[in-house]
């Protein structure tokens, strides 16, 4: 446990080190506070600027940081994780996951409901690995976690499902061999359990999931029926005393 504890702290310092006095890791390496989201590229130059593809991985890291601070009884780390989580969630809801009333992006782009790869200089409705719409949306659902409700509001999920995902052949044909369906149906369960749960039980499970965790989150509503409510509610005002 001692070695595991040291490894977790090292990982946190690598990604979210709050101290400018750390001799081994830069301060807040992944997360520019002005932008409110992490980057998936480091120093490598890219023509369209740095980018983020999977917002769900982003928000789940800071949720994990908050929880680690809680279980390790380190209030400063817990508060910093909470601060970054809430700022990150607000940014994702504003710029990455688009409801029909979004005024940030061009009106022709908003019906996609998903920015895809969000570069500094453009948004590309795509992924780095596939052009399928269900992957463009599904990569924003990984990992399955109750905290996803902070960014994936029921309004957004309903619009995304009605306008995009429910029309995808992988869904209409119920291709149970495609493991992406397990993610899509866990997501749908937040707004329509009656439709999603029977299909989820027949679907192949994504290799980052287990059947029990998928079903638990689907029954629980993907975080929408837990104590951590969707949107910005529940975000405390915190003071980080170690961020100098």
C-alpha cells in the first residue's frame, strides 16, 4: 500500500501539481485555468493548435483527484480537485456538448450536439480513430461514471439521442456485437430506462466496462439520481491554500 500511495501522488503531481516549487513536475501541466479544460497534447506543434477529444476522461480525472483528497484526508487536494472539476464541467457544458440553444458555435454546427476534436483554432466533428458518429459521441462517455451527470445533462442527452444517436444504424439495427452500444445504452438510460435496459443486457460490453458497473449506472441514471446533481449545482466555493 505504501508503494501504491506513492504512485498515486506521483501521478497527481504529474498532471495537476499545484506547486511552483516542485523540482520534478511543472505547475498545472495539463490544465490552463483560463480555458477551463485539459489538453491532450504537450509540446508537439500542431497546425490547428492543441486539442481535447475526450471530455469525459478529463472530468473523471478531476473527480478522481477530489475523491483521493477525500479518502487521504488531504483537504487542500480535495478542494483543488473540486475547483478544477467544477470549472471543467462548466467549460464542457458551454463549449463541447451543445444543446440546441447553444450560441457559442455557428448555428450550422450546433445540430451535431458534439464538437468532436476541439482544437485551439477549430472544432472538428470527428475522432482521431473513426469517422462513425457513434464513436464521436461515445468517446465523450468514457469512462462510465456518476460524475458524468455534471456535464451530460438530461436535456443534452435527450437532444443528442433524438437527433443523432437513435438514428445511427448501429442502434436501429441493434448490432449487439458492437461494444460501443453498451456505452450508448448506459447513456440513454438517463432519459429512457424502459428502452435502454433490455438492450443493454443483450449488448457486448465495452472492454473498459463490466456488466455490473454498466447496469448499475444505467439503473442509477448515470449519476442523475445520485446525490451529485447535474449541472453546476453542488459545486462548492473552495480556497486552495497550496497553489502559490
